[in-house]
């Protein structure tokens, strides 16, 4: 399972990255959480809002800042 | 009939009965003001963020871009971009992907900038705070002026042919490589997604509301009414440009600035000057400039900030003459 957080490096994006790492730890998932700040990549995906949370390349969240619990729900929903 | 009369009754009971504070004391009036304003603003904030969230869910930003890129609207596109900017919640971290996504998606630079100006300037949080603290008339004047500023500034910037001052990597980016028809796979219901968006905004700003209203309440209770008239002197012609130039670099949450602004108006600073200061603070900032520097050459960035700053100064004078 590959999990990526894409953002332009702002507070919201960093917090989502932290929340996601914690969610992965709490669910004890076998996954690496990557933090990507390459704007070009975000644009190529066609999204206009950040942060973006992807699981195995599919976006599960665009924009907004979910709590650790909400990230857990999102991750569990993809399994 | 004041819709918020019950809140006032509660604030009075809370301050004077429960805590037994004296209604004419400074502490009593500050606490009463804080309780009343906080509840009123938080209620308005929840209502308006839900309303904006509903509009935004019906017209997601990707659809807006598609609409603006595909339709020839003979000048009306500036108005539409600016109106859509107001309902789109703004996060400075989204401004860069948004900007490139628009420009590379075939939307003219001026129209993109109109959107970029109105998004932070006239936003749900700003409207809720203004309604709660200044009332409907001031809110209406602010919103109309904010939209006018973004339309006019966007139009002027569009006429200046500034496309060559986009950052080189943006110019080099091939538009047709972009995935424009992104379909969102929404798995949650309409109401759920509206509510989650509204609460995201609510969670982001409620603390600023508490701190801002707290400082405002302190000013209300402890700063003498004629303080500014005595110490700063009556408003002169330079107060608007000075207030705006101070406000431009500042980066502050509207939720924190507006309660303080309201308290300053109550202590004698003119309303138009304060509104112009607020616009400058929420509309432009150093962090936003640094973000945009990634996609703009300095010529474009400076022209953008210059035109918007000038428009805000002008509206400050207009506010002072009509409010």
C-alpha cells in the first residue's frame, strides 16, 4: 500500500501528513507515507485544491483537513 | 426585532446573574460583550459556511474552470470568476495549483486574477464576521465593493498583456498534458460533504474568533471612547493610504482582525479607513506574495499587488464618503 500526501508545503498540508502518519501507525498498516510538494505533479493530476491524499495512486481526499480518526476511516474504506 | 435577542438575554444572565458582575463595570461590560459576540458570530459562521459549502458542492472548482474555459462571455467572465471566488473557500496553499490550473486550463490571466482577488477578500468567514459585528448594511457595501475591486482590477490586469511575465516553467508547461476533465468520485452524500466542508472551515477559525473577540471586548471595556481622537487626531486624507499600506504585508485571519477592527471603530477610528485596512490585510499578504512568486515573475507580481492596493485605497475613500 502506497500512501501519498501532496501539497504545496503549507500548514494544512503538513498537518495532514502528520495525521496520516499517525493514522497509519494506529491502524498498524504496512504502508509508507510519502509527502510530495512538487506542484507540477499536483497540477498534472488535474486537481486545483491541496492537500491531496492518495492511496495506491487514487485520490481519496482533495482539499480539507481531516482529523486522525477521519483519515483512518478513509484508509479503511480503501482496503 | 433582533434575531439575536435571546443571545443577549443569555449573555446578560451569564454575566450579571451567574457571575454577579456589575453591569456598569469595565469587566462586566467586557465579559458581556465577549459572551454575546462570540455566540452570535459562531452561529452566523456555522450558517454561512454551510450555505457556502452547499454552493461549492454544487459548483465544484473543477466545473467552474471548465465553464469559464469553454464559454465566451463578453466581459461577464470577470464577474462570474469574481462571484465564484467568493463562494470558494480560500487557503493560500491552494493558490498556486489553482492559479496554474486556471491559466493552463485556457482561462485568461485577468479572469484568473479576478478569481484570485475575490477568493480571500470576500469569503464566507469574512461575511459572517462582518454581519455579526457591523450589521447588514456595512456587510453589503463591503461585499459589493470587494467584488467590484476584483472585477475591475482583474479587467485592468487582463488588458496589460502580462502573460509574458508568468514564470518560465509555467509558460513551458503544456496545457494539453493537464487532466482537465477530472471527475470526482464522490462517495459521500451531498449533505455530508457540505457539512464536512463547513466544519473544516469552522475548526480552522473558531480559535481566532475567540481571541479576536476577546481582544475586541477588552478594547471595548478598557480603552476610553475618545482615545483615538485624543491620541491620533481626527482622520486626515493620508489615513486611508497609510492604513492600507500597513495592512498589505500583514497576514492575519479575518476572524481575528474583524472583531478588533469593530472595537477600534467604536473608539473613534473612521469606518472606511478600517474597512480598507481589513481588505488590505485579508486580500494581500507577504506569504501569499511568496507563494505567487513561484508562478509569476516579479513584474507581474508587483503589478498585481500594485493594482489591487490602489483599488483598495480608492475604496477606502469611497467607504468614508458613504458610510
